[in-house]
C-alpha cells in the first residue's frame, strides 16, 4: 500500500465509482452491458443461470488487523465463486455492493478492488455492477455471483442416493488452523507491539485462510472424467455441517470415517501445538472452500487413486442417521458444531 | 409489531433462515431452484437477464426512528425493481443479504421480511436466495434483483438522439418533502416526547417517502402503446442528476423547462412551508422512483395528453450543454446538486 492518503470525500460517490471501475474490462461474450446503467445486461446464451450472494461484515467475518484489504477483496470473490462451482456451474458475472466509512482512504479501497479484480481475472469473471455507499462504522461487502451451466449438468445438494460415496477435494482444517495462528500472533502483538509476528513454517495454512481458492479445476476435471456428482456442496462451515446438508436434503443418512479425512501435515502439527484435535478442525473448522460431493458406486474407479479426491464416507438410509466412525471403529453421532463449540473445548 | 420479544440468538443462523424463508413461495416458472442450495437456479427461457444491486445502510439510507421495518423492507425491494423497470425489463427474482445486530428481535426481522415479501408479491418476484449474518452495529440490506426482457426491448441510458423529447412519469419532489416532514416531527419529538407528531394532510408525500412505488405500470403501458423509449433511467437522485446521466451517456446536451415540471399540490405547499423552492426539490430531491425517458418526436402523439406522462424538455446537441429554462425564459446551467446542497440554502 502507498504511503499517501487520499480522502474518499475528495472524490465524491460518482468520482469514486469512476475511479474504481476504470480498470474493469468485460471478457465474457455473455456480458452485454456492465457498470454504467440502471442494471447490467447478460445474454444467457441458452444456458441456465445460477445466482449466489454472500455478505462479509467487518468484525464478524474478517479482522483488518491481520487481513490485508487486497486479500479480503480476493477472498470475498472466491467464496462466491465457490458456491457457483458447487452447482457444477461456471461463474461469469459478479456485482459488488460496498458500504465503507471515511476511515478508509482511496488507496485502501484501491487495494480492496485490486484483490477483487485479481480473483475475477483468475476465474474469467466480469464485474458488471454494484453499489458503493458510505457506512457509519465498519466495512461491509455484499457480492452476488452469476454463473452458467447446461440444465443437465447442474448438481444440487438433494440428489444423493443411498450407497453413494462421499468424496472431498483437497484437504481440510487448514483455513481454521491458519486463523488460529493469526489470532495468536495478534494477541502477542497487542501485548507487545515490538514483537514481530512469528509466522514462519505456517505458509500453507495461512494461505488457506487468507487467500483461499475456489475449485474451478475440480469442475473442469469432472468434465474431463465424464463424471457428474449426484449431489455437491462447498465446504464453508466444515465437513460435518456440509455432509449433514447433503444427507438431510437428500432424505438420507451419512457415515463418515475419521481415518479417511485428508489432512495436511502442517494442519496436523499446528493443531497439536494448539492442543486441538485435527479431526475436529476438519469437521467443524470451515472456510476450506473445497468441494464435498457424492458419486454413484459405479463411478468409484473415476476418483480412485486421484491425488485430488478422497473418499471420506458414504450415504446410508435415513434410519441409520448421521454417524462418525473413529479410528478405533467406534461410532459417534455426527453433529455440526461450528467454530464456537470447537474453541470452547 | 407484537409486544413479545424473541432474541435472534435463541434461533441460531439456520433456525432464523428456516423461519424467514418458510413464507417464501416461488411463482415464476423461470425460478427452478430457490433458497436451500449453494446457489439459486434460473431458467432464462430465451430472454436476456438484467441484474441490479442496491445496498441500504442504517444511519445512511434510513432512520429506524421513523421508518417502520415493514416499510423499509418494502422500499428496499422497490428501489431495486425500479432499476429493472428502468431497463424496460420485468423483475423476476431477488436475493437478499442482511447483516443484523442482536438489538433486533425476531419479531422485528419478521416485520422486515413481511415488507419485502409484500413488495415481491405485488411485483410477481421470487425471493430465491441470500445471506443472513450478524452485524456489530446497525442493519445493512443488500438486494440484487434479476429481471428479464427480450433483447430488442431493452432500453439503455445511452440511446437518446438529438431532438428526442424528455418525458417523466408521475410527479416529482414528493418523496423529498415527505422526508422533510418526518425529520421535522422527529426533531419536535426529541425536544418533547409528549408532543404527538403532526402528520395530518401530508399523507401523499409521506407515502412517497415511506412506501414508494416502482413503475411497473409504465412498462406495461409502453407495450400497450407500442412505444419504445430511446433511453431511460429511474429517478433516485433527482431529475437534474438523471437527465445529466442520459445526456452524458448519449453524448448530447439537454434542455429542461421549469414550467413543465409535474408537481403535486401537497409537494408545492409543503415546500413553501419549509421555505424551499418546489422546482429545486424536483430537480435535486430524489427518491421519487419515477421513470425519466426519451422518445423520438414522431412518438409525441403517444404520450401527449396522458395523465401519466409529462414532457419536461428535450435533447440537444452536445455543444448546447445542459440547460434549465426558468419560468421567465432565463437559462441556467443544469447541475446535479443532490440533497446536501439543497438543504444548505
């Protein structure tokens, strides 16, 4: 970030919008009209449209004490793109509504937009509209992403069948452990601002927290593998919560096997440092933005041995309920506890 | 509102979402999947899609001291629908992101949603998705509306031609004067809470402020009249600002005639009470959510004599600039001043 500070009030609302949108280019042929009219215009080109909205509130979803604005802008886009991929669709357009107080400078807002546009560029998405307004206190971002898919390709949460395998991309719990490291260093810094943050060795989990990726590559792999999941969801609230969503929406039970959970070594060692159970972090940590999906057993060979996918369980009949099988073979009821319960332990 | 108070925390996020969305029904065949998955799914049915986003922030856009939550919910939808109509399109789906602090009860949130759903019902729009999150302070609403139109029917801001007539629906300045009355009574109430607000005789302008309408009927009339405007915008920031948008986007000048401005008698008399010029209120007051559009001169007969439309000026060549002609025939440069400048006088 530059050292100079330009007050937002010196530009006015329209000046700010002109400045922020100067760098915006439309790349998708479906983006007919972008910023600059009462509404954006999109040509669906014969495809279905999927629409998702996420709101990020300062002090609730992010802490600008350790999240750079550029990373925040990037992540705000990624969480929306992830929802689109979770429908087996491709994000194409996005609108951004921002409420921002005058404690932010123009240079700070530039950083935020730079992060958003970097994410858009990486995922081939056009920023086509939005709203910029003042806020009485913190920063609030509300993003709506619009994607396309062929009707027959769309994957819902409710399509899982009994006996389907439950598969997850990537690894789990890293974003949560990255947050714990950031929170610890913030607490240390508060006590003594002369202490430099000790973040060495935590690169992977810090990136999982600060610069998560949405699994565009997984959607591409599905097409190459000629694989259509029967149900899918992205992991924003933790494996437990998302597995329960698929089970409930599909009218089924689910069984997860702890020994199968994909965990990065840094996630495991950091969890031990913090006296946390890595399994619990994977189940309840959230913000991994991996994809959790079910496939028919006949498609087992398509994911078997792939470094990108791990089979973590399977769908059962509804009467069998929601179960977690531990490493010793013991069964426990599967619950969505969320972060709060996790940290109270 | 009921007297009982249920804390939002007693429901949890998912309980709240279930409660709020229980009343949501999908009416449009184009709404394939609503709330309950990673994203909503829309079938465009061969039409273009238009998308608009507006964010409303407590303390900036509304004051819950005199705006009932039900009215706020209604208005939040209307301002978005108005943007869709301004494209000569029809709103079909909407997503709602809400950040809300624990000072609001469940009953209060129910009121807000009731207002939103009333507006959706009146305009045939489906609530298909959104996000509900906590806020550290005030209430923030971010709404994205999606509409449809045939490609050849869409009207942009930039389509006006030299010599086109500038036409406005309804009357102007009422919403602004309604706000002045509310602010005055709030100030009186602050000084002496025993004084009852004196709102008698101000019904029309109070409704213009608290329960504005989006001009769905005007879009229908265009179809019946076989009229396609050359350019269009909705009046959210005042006639001056919107006329300038059309002129600039179309690369033209514009001339407005003060004597033509449609003003309701209550707006005029209230403006005089407040020692304000009614013309200035129409030019800079905003929030009227009327439609401002241009038509070719050959279409003059289609709007002439209509009680719904008033010709307020015409488009000139760019070199002629932006002009306001007063009742005495004097010319003044047309500027978008906004509310702030208006109240400093």
